[in-house]
C-alpha cells in the first residue's frame, strides 16, 4: 500500500513562470491560493502536461492535503525517481483514480436514490423541457464522453447534475467541468444533506465543488424535497460562506446566476478590496484625470492598506502614483483612463515623456506585456521611450510605486501574489 511519508519535498517550481514555491510557502498560501494551485496542477496533469515540478529531480508534483493536519504539502506524482533525495514514496490510488474505475463502479444506494429523486423533481418542474430528463446516459463531445447522473433542458439551457457524496476526486471534478464547458452544458454539483462545518474542517471533496460554484455549495435534504414537491418546482438549498460563517437559502435553479463560463451560483462572494478600490478610482476619474478631493480620499485609504506609517496621501501624491495608476488602468481596461489620449500607444508615450516617470518604465513594460497588447512594445516610438527611460534607476517591488502596483494589480504580477 501507500508508503509512509518520510521525507519532505522542500521546493517545487511552477513551470508557467519558473517561480519557486517552498513547502513553507505552500502552507502559508490562503485557501483561495491553495485551491488555485490544486486546480492548475490537476488540470495540467489531466492534459498530460505538468504545471509544478520537483526542484530537485524535475518530476511532476502535486499538492494534496495531509489528512491529519489538513496542511498542503508537495508530493511527487507516481513514478518519480526513487533516487531523488526528496522522494516521498509512491502515492496510492488517491492520485490516479481512473475514470474507468468510477464509471464501472457500483454506486452507493444513496447515490442511486438521490439521482432518481433529482430526475423526478426536475421532470415535474414546468421550466424543464418535457421529455428532456435523462438519467445515466452518455453525452458525447468529440472523442470523449461522460455520463452525467442526470441531464435535462432546464429553462432553455442544457444542464448536467452530478451528485457528489464526498467521494469524487479533484482530477475527475476538473475533467468533468472541462468536458461540460466544451459541450456548452451547465454543470451543477449537488450533495445530500450538507451540514455546514467550519471552513477548516470542510471535506476536501466539498471544498473542491464549493470553489467550482464560485464559493457556493448546493445540497438537497428532506425539507427541500418536500417543498419541491409542494411547489412543483425543482429546488436546491444553496450554501455560501464568504468569511463570516455559513448562510443558506432554498432557491430554484432559475434564480441562480448563470455565468457564460464557469458554474452557476446563488450569491457571489464580495469582490476583494483591490477590485473595489479600482472600481471607485475609475468612477472618480475622467479624461482630465482624477480630481483632488476624490484622489486625496482614495490615497488616504490606499496608504492605510500599505500598512506603513511613513506613507500617507501626500507621500503617494508626491510619488506621482495617480499618473501611474491611470497608466496601468488604461492597459487593464484596454482604453485610455484619466487622459485625453486616443489610444494606448499615445498613453504610454505621453506617460514616459516626463522624466520623473522614467523610473516606472519597468513596471509599465510588465503591465503592457501581460495585458494582451505586447505588440505596442515593438513600435519604434515606444521602443525609443523605454530605451531612454530604463537608463534611469527603476522603481522596484519595495518602492512606493512597486508596492501600490502589487497591492492593486496582483494578477499582473502573479508570482508575488502567491505568497502575499
Ligand atoms: Zn524530486
């Protein structure tokens, strides 16, 4: 069976950007960050292309949770060289639960019961297209096929419902989500009688589908079933936990949010502070710039978030942060922000026309490279501007400008976001 975990895999490398993530970094990552690593490692593995590798032997690794402590750790995938000094033993079947094993397996009587209950309730719902409810039949998409527990056309949308009773593994969860996405069918993970527990104690299988549904979880229970029958509508109980304990409500599927990509949800998590701040900054900004009273107020809030007594609104003002923010936002938004320029090439050329902003050139080069318009960097006028500007000393990640950029645009500087 599974060898005991004897050694620690100390460092992994994320191939996408070659950043090194130590086992300590991994433990410090917050729940959202961990889930991102977990999913990207799984998705890459499903596609036969590793995302994270051992820093020693270069073999693919993944990041399961240690069952007792629930702390994530790096582990080699099956087949890693035993000669690696960080060899962690051969993983057991948790790693490579094959789809065939699942499709061929006998399901539990509860799974069977819930599946038919869902089919019955869906069929009785007038929003369901008559005759469209199908249990356990294959859906084909290109070369691959899946057999959803229940599928139907509901409210004009093709849907698939998969019952999750604490058993489905992340490789299968991710593979199904990708399959139905390609097939343009909306997937709903549904569990039975979910009992809210502290997030730290949430079963990993539930945590995975919780993230799938934009941090919502859907469940059926006796009460929901009888109310469904009374109302003649398919109902689910939606749970969400956005940092302040669990909430729940009974809802129809039609009342959910159905994003064009990704799975439906009942209640969206509040946007993170940096997104909200950016929205307020944008709202206060016109082609003439960001006017002072509003700018001062926003700067005071930003300064507080930087958590550094030596920084206040006037420090940020003196560092020309308003111009930097508007320049970055122009590229993030895809159109000039806080300036009367006609296009992004003019934005960057005007921005770098001022000597006091030369030190922001490195930050701006990164921004332009990752916001989808890197060809702007090849324009002769822009090349000349950057070439002159980068002769000066550049603001690094610890400068005021660098810290503001990382705080407000973590997605543009992903490597640092991981261990924030
Ligand atoms: Zn290794």
